[in-house]
């Protein structure tokens, strides 16, 4: 399989890039399951941008920096915020049906979410991601140069080492598993848009595809990986035995919902008396976690029953309907909620154009660590980041394209199975999968300690070695690929968490040390030291980021 652009993932970042890149050459989009199985499709809240007269770039920048707890890259924040309105307009032009203001149909209806000082979240009620995905897929399918291939799992990246025997000089494609075997995909550029790592944790709001594939593959190829300790836990995931991965959007709190504990008491005043329920996600999640531990309850409750039923059913049709299915009338009683792993603020380290540290390899969306989110992502900045960087990646490649387009594809070896045998005991996969996710939830969750991180590091290290042995001994399967990836991602999260001794943003350590107050903070970067060693053995270097 040959193409000019190989896009791994079919969410907002991958589709946005593919639509632009198709003007230059052929695009193949591969996705693990169906084309709509992505985090974008589940996004409820919306996309944040300066879209009203009472808002401005300075306020959005300040909100983002405050949420990021001093660890954002200010240049990146300024660039993303200032380019945001144009990218939202692009989505409107493609056909995304954002809700219009009832007062002025020329203006968008804007929601307000935690951490935002103004209403700036463009939405399609609580189905924003689904509407964006619909419009982008419809546009992509209308372009002849784009081919979308479902049910494909990327195993590893193909690297050209012809320039230097010891260092992988550039990415030239990927090995991909389908129902018939393993194919070699050759590409001039490879773009990783595989989403996040939520399936590393026992409880997550993420879709099943979120097993950190892009981060793991890039790491094994030698790319720099940054800020993996910053895992955002969404404060309000629906707590019900018949509900899976279902969020209660931050916009519900933006419209006035209260958090109450199992005793019926509002509790946010104890933790964040100024912002209350509209504090940033890390603070709200920690408050809920503390309340659950103090009361011994399995959940807390989000109460918006003081709002009119007609308003709730119109503003939150998806949430209202889902809760009704489960016997919860949100206009009459509160919604049971718990925090759940939601978003990775780290990932493949990229520059202002989405370029990784490996030539011809780009990372976009949640797979990337751009510097926008710092220690904690501001609500609804993720979709914004995806469309801004998709455009910037395209603009960069467009300038390089005259020199690259006529270059021949670099040949790669076919996949070799050697003496591998079929894996006939799925228990080897299932046991490790379950144990790994429980270790991460219990030891590397919302609140951490040095002791728990040490225990997690030891146990996960042993598991990674066992899983790698399975990978070498048996024919690869879809489940084995994902298990291998989440194991490596788990180890990267633990390593980064151990290096950051102080509590910052989403990384909260009970026995943390205080930060030096010299204006310099650390961006933890992980990279492969030597390809001859096992891929999980790494050198950890510290790159200073000026606050």
C-alpha cells in the first residue's frame, strides 16, 4: 500500500488534516474500528474560541495559562487562541451545524465551562463532537484523493535508517494488521492522530480505541515523549452499572448544576470557594475524590433539578435522554457521578507545526504534546488544538511538498514472523490487561504518593517484560498489540510522575516537595536511549521551559 499521506486515526485532527492534504496528493486514513469510533464523536461540550464581542484573546490566553498551572508554552497558547476563530469558521464552512443564538442568528450560541471567564464554547447542544465528526466525514468521503480503511491496527512505524545506521532518520510508513495479515504501508508523510490513553485506566470516559497506540509507536521509533504524568480526570462521568464511558458534560455545571455529596451537602465551597463548581477540572476531580474517601460513598451527585425540564431537554438532549433511559429524571433528582480518566495533556512532543522529533512524522490532537495544555487542559481547548494544528501541519508540508512529492517511496522489509506461533490462550492477554489497568487506577490516579508510584513502577516493569515476551513468541493479534501499547504507555506515565517531585496541575502527590520559585519549570521528556535495548528502557532528559 502506497500513499503520499498516511493518517492514523479518523477523529477531528486526522480528518481535518486529510481534507487539506488531499489537495497535494493521495491520502489513506486507517482507523482501528469503524470510522466514527473516536473521541471526537463522544465530545459533548464543544470547541472554545473567542467568538463574541465581550470576549478577547487576552482573556482566553489568561484562562488557558491559569488552567495549565504555569506549564503552558506561552507562544503556543497565543498562536492557538489567535487562530481559533478562523478554524471555527472553517468548520462552519464545511457544514458543522453549531447552534445559533436565539437573539441573532448570525452569531453562535456560546456555552460556558469550568475555568473560562467568558461564554466562548461553540456547541451543537451536547452532541458537538458527533456533529463535527459527521460533517468532516461527509466532506472527506466526497474527495477522490482520500481513502478511509476501517478495522486496521497500526503495529509499528517503518523507519528509514539509510542516512545513519544508529539513528532512525525518518518515518516512511507503518506495519498494519488487518483481518488477512500484516501489510506494509509506505508514505511520504505519516500523521499520528490516534487519540489518548484512557484505556490505561480502569475507569475512563474514552472510547475503546484509546489505548495510546500513537504514543507507544512513536516512543518505540525513538521520538521524544513529553509530560505523560498529566492525565486529566473528568470530574463527572455518569455512575451507573448500565452506562459505559458516558460523560456528564462540563457544560451542565456551566448552566448552574451543583455538586453534592452522599449526605446531600454542597461541598465545593470547602475546596474552591471562589469558583465553586466552575473551578478547573483537576481541582473539581480532587474535591470529588476527597469527598468520596471521607464519606465512604461510591459517588457524588450533580444536581440541576432546579432548572426547567423544557430547558434541560433542549440544552442537553443527549444527557437528558440517556439519563431517562436509566431511570434518572435530571429535572427531578441529581445525577450520580464519579471522576474518570479523560484526557492526556502529554504525548508525542511536537513543534509549532505538529512535527515530532522524527523527520516526516507528525502528531496531532490528543496524541501530541504541543505545550498548549501545560499541567491541565482548559475545557473545550482540545478540539480547538486539533483543528489549529491540522491546518499548521498542512501549511508546513505544503511548503515542503515541491521537494518531496517526486521522491521515490523508500522500500521496507515485509513483516517477518520467524518462529512465532498462534496465541491460543487469551487469558495471557486478559489477565495482564485487567491487572495493569487496576494498578494504574489505584496507584497512579487522581491523588498519588511516592510509595504508590514506586510500587506501580516495579509491578508494571515486570508486566512489560512479560508482555514483550508474548509479542516476540506469538503471532500478533489486535488484543496483543493494544496490551503491548498500554503497558509501555503506563510505564511512561509512571516514569514521568516519579521524576516530577512536586504537585503541579493534574499531577498531585501527597508527599510532594515545593517547587523552586525561579520561574523555570520542567518539561519531562522521554526518549529511547539505544534501539538495541528493550524499547521500554529509556533515557529521561529534562528540557527547561521558560514560564
